[in-house]
């Protein structure tokens, strides 16, 4: 299995405020997105929180494990 960590991506969603990342795996010539995420500074304030809060989030595809 080959694992590729990449920060050289562009997401058009406005709530990302910094680095975004993907982790892809290649197995038997097939590449799949395993994990994706990034920084969301200011997202909670945009959702109504009174205090600006830094955050990092990610999602993982458990079906690939």
C-alpha cells in the first residue's frame, strides 16, 4: 500500500482559513481518498459563537480500512 499526504490542493469552500490536506492510498493500482481536512478558523464565529475559535477538522473513509 502506498500512502500520499498532500497539502498542494485547492478547495473552493470559503470556511477553510489555512492549510487543507488529503491523504490518499494506492493499493493494487487503485487510488482512493482516505482522509481529508483542514483549518477552519472563524467558522464557529460565522455560525453564531461569540468568540473566535481556531479549529482543525478532518473526515476519514472507514470503508477503506
